[in-house]
C-alpha cells in the first residue's frame, strides 16, 4: 500500500519572505493591522525616549501588544508559553517579525502597562461603535465571578491570631537557642579558648523571616478590622470571597455590558463587591466615558434591581430606559391588596379597613419609607391571613413609591417581559466564550487594576473574534484603513 511521504529533512527548502508563512486572509493580519493603526495614531503615548544610550534597545510596545492579543485570542496567556510560541509558531514569527522577547520581558509588560493596554481596548471599541458594530441601542449588563490567582485558603481574624501566636512561639524558641549558644561560647572560652562554637546566623535569619511574616499578618488583620470584612486572601488581599458555581472562591466580580446588535462587549469593569446590586450607575457612567454616549435601553437581571439607583440613573441620563427582572414579593402573592389615598395620606385595604401613618422616614433596605398601620384590624375576618401582629397590619411607602409603582407596571407589561426575556441571549454567550479562553487558571495577575488589564485583553480578543466572524475580510481591511485612529 502506498502512503503520502514526508519531505526529506536533509533537503533545503527556500521561502521568498516571512509574508509567505501565513495566508493572506489569516486573522493574525487583522491583529497586526489594528495594533499598528492604534499605535500610529498615538505615537506620543507609545514612543518613549530611551533612559540611557548604552545597552540593548527595548522592544516596541506594538510587539508585546500584538503578542498578547494573539496569545489570548488563542487561549494562551502564560508568558513562558508565549515566549515558546515566538520560536515555533509561524504565525507569531510572522506577527513579531522573527523577534523573540523572553518571558520576563513579556510578563513585565503586562504588569506595568495596564494603561496602554486599556487605551488599545478603548480605541478598538470606538472603532466598533463608529463603524456601526456597536450601536448602543440595547445593552445587556451582567456580572460573572472569576477566581483570583490564589488558592482557596482565605484568612479570618481568628486564623491570623492563631498564626501570630505560632510565629511568636517559634521566635521565642529561636531566641532561646541563641541564648544557649552564647552560654556554650562563654564556657568554651573559659576552658580552652577554642572557637568551635555553634553559629547563631541561621537562627537570626529565620527570626528576620518570621518577623516579616508577622508584619504581613498584622497588616492583613488591620485591613480586615478596618474594612469590616470577614475574609482575606494571603496572596491577593484585594480579592473577595464570592459565591460561584464552583462554591465559594476568592475572586473578582467582572461586569460586562454587551451590545445587542452584534453581541459585542461595549464595556467591562472589575469590582470587588460580591453582589451586582450597586453596579448599574458605575457601569452606565463607564460606558459613557468609554464610548461618549449612554445606551438607549439597558437590560439586567434581578441582581441589579435596586430601584433607588435605577431611578437615579434614569433621572441623570435623560431618555435612557432601564429594564431589570423583578423578584416576586410576599405582597405580590397575597390576596389582600392596599390602595393609597393621596389626599388623606393613608391606605385602604381590600376589606375596606384604614391604615394610618405612624412613622416617617424609617430606613428600610437603605431607603427612606413612611410606615402605615391598620387601626381597624381587630375583628377583621381576614386578620389571621393578613398579619401575625396583634397591633395590626403595617405597610411601608417609600419616598419614591409613585415612581416604583410606575416602574413595576412597566416591567409587568408585555414590553417589559419581552425585554428581560432576551437578556440571556445577549449577555451570556460572550462570557461563556471568554471563560473558555481562560481555561482552568482564569487570571495570572493579582489586584483589581492588574486583573482589569487581563479582562481588557480578553474582551478585546472576544470583540476581534466577533468582528472577524461577521465581516468580510476585504471590507474589514478597508474600514481599518479608512478609520481616523489618531487621537484628537
């Protein structure tokens, strides 16, 4: 039987240029063109003067940005693996022009140049908006928990105190050994003046190391007590303990705003708060800062259903429409209904009983509310179903209750239900793709700012993938060439 035969390894093969190594419509060419265009439009930002004339020149930022975008695009985020790709991957060899930065150079660039990476992310999103790929007509916002680059062993004040006591005990033990050695030194000197004395240096080094750990634990304890939190990660103190599908993890809450037009990410933020309840205003403000305008419609799940903040957003940004999934309350399920009488400032229940004002401006769920209590509940046939209080049924009315009732009617309308029903189809696919690219170790940097740098790279390559999938190659090249990348 005949088989296709491999080439002779001893035979020379010539290629005319590096450009022959990748096809003319390969995605790597889009990465190359976009990075070159962004950097060329902001030369003052990226072209830094040399610190000294002697020594080896440094790599251009375009080289390292291209390498990171290519790597994350293909699920490679480790600096050591990226270094290996520069030697063996013909696409990377073409992209970098046969340059081979070492893993320290690659790693340090990501750690130290978050602002420039964010700038590339921002300019690319502006390109997407200005070319109609992101329209900001309808945007869905969601948060996803991402595990921090640390183990799951979180410290509490109690655990820290146990470790502090253990370290104190160990230091005391080493000090006793040093004292014993000193006694032996004195005894040897008295007997024969010998110098075969045990060295205290190793104990002193261990004591210095333990004191450093002691100081670090003290700082972590002070941070816990100052911030009023219960847990802290030893290797990434900015990470928070969060509930996820994998149980409780030290992590970050990654907020994404996905545009409905082409399922592209219009904005992303990294926060340490475990819940989404207070994130809407920050996300809307961030979208406006990134893209110069706010969306016409914003859809979010019930985790964002903070009605005071939703009202504040709609008042601050005229014309914006907010849609958040509503959670049914016990009041929605009960048969007895309450109607507010504006003139009398009191409620009438469906049984015709009055509830009068008994307290003003009580803090309820971080909002001010007036409290009304039934004065005719005694003897009512529905009292046992209505309340367990012998004093009578109470109802709270928030300061913005009229707006709340109006918003609730909007959400229960056909339009409101339809809007919230499409949320998952918009927002969940992008982060599913990003988490697939992340793999089992999602983050390699620590701290909010550096984690945000990684998320900026991930969201940029996700948008690149979407763009390459939905636009013809030649059309895309034309739009990149025609766009005014230069910063005003």
